């Protein structure tokens, strides 16, 4: 099933040699090949169970000659030049950063299409401080959920002017789902602030950071 989140990932694929890391049920590889948007896809997963489901789905569609499945973690299953676009979707931003870091040379040979489920702030900081430039960012909405799709490739990029921009970059201000993103971030910041205020222990530094982000969001929306 191609949800708005997966469709946004697909819409940001550019090349026809693709690797889908953590493919789960292989929905993206199947869609790409059925619509002739990819000539060849390598679908990987670290767990045998999901990969077997992916294999069954691929067989049912008769796409074994276009989609190759591989068992393994991260980018270690890829060889040089096998994928022009690498998709890493549906994982946490810190996990995605770790996957890239573990095989950074492989990552830098390809264009990255990343869809972090959380920790977008940390992922943007990682990319921009480790020799990647963010070339595009897209948003998808499913109910109250808002998803970021970050496209990056090897290159240099100037740091953002403020720390808050790593939470909500200025370049997203014209996106049709920008207000949805701001509402999501307001809910997120408010929840964390309340939790910290009601918890024991010294969380002063973290609390100040979230209050700062919430204050900057007020200016953004103002």
C-alpha cells in the first residue's frame, strides 16, 4: 500500500538504479519498477522475517528480474556504483545518521533520499557537518502526522544561521504543509516542556533549549 509518506519518498527519487535500505514489505521497490521509474532496485533488510515478506510480494508481482533482495544491515550490503539513489525511510534520524556514518564512503557516492521518523534536527546537523549538502526537503501529511523527506548528496553547505533552523529550516516556509509542520512541532515542544517541568532531577539545559525552540516557533508563526 502506497501511503502519502511513501508516495512522497517515491516522488523524490531521481535515478533508475535504486537501493531501498530497510525495505520492509518492498512497497517502494515494487511501485518504482511497476511504474517504470526504476530499472533495477536492491531491496535490503537486516531481518530475515520482513525480507521474506518482501520476497513473497516481489514474486507475486513477477518482478524478481528487476528487484534483488539482500539480507544485511545498513549500506554494507552495497557495492560501489550499484545505486545512484539510496532510500533510507521509516527509521529514526539518529539511526539513519549511524547507517550513513558506518559506510560514509558508500553514502557519498550516491544521492540520498531520507525519511526520518524522528530526530530530524540531529539528522540535519549530522549531514551538514559530515560533508553532505541538503539539496531538497519535502513534507508529507497523514492525519496529524507530518513526515520530512530529506534529499542529500556529497557537498558543502553553509551552517544555518540559528539553532532553531535545524528544527524547522527556512526553506520549508513556502511548502504547502508548512503550517502542519509548525503545529506538529508545537505539540512536540509543548509535550517535552511539560514533561521536563513535572519530572524530578535537573533538566535545566534541556528545558531551556526547548523553551527557546518554542519561542522561536512563536515568531515563525506570528
